C-alpha cells in the first residue's frame, strides 16, 4: 500500500524526491501519512479535494482484503 501511495503522489508533484509516506498501525486501523514539499500540497489535494479523495478511494479499494480500515492523511 505504501508503494501505491508513493507512485501516485510522485506522479503528481514537482518535487518527487521529497515525497514521504509514514505508516502507523494498530489493531483496527492503518494510517498512512503522506508528506510532500509545501509547494506541492495543492497538487496532491486538488480542487475541492478531488485528487485526495480519488487517492483515498484507490487505496481503500486496494486494501479490501486486509480487514483493516485504511486512512490516508496528507501532511505538510
């Protein structure tokens, strides 16, 4: 899942070398924290959050078999 988020985010930004994904795991949830360069935060979120919503939908769909709730947080 981490690699999927990295591939999507790196394709969107101008500074792909500064894309980082952190993972926090507990019993029920897996939280992926996506960090990008401050200039690229708007490109990852998109107009009215459309890009972020689409990214979350793809990651959630890819993680159906894991029986955990997957959350993608975008941090600067």
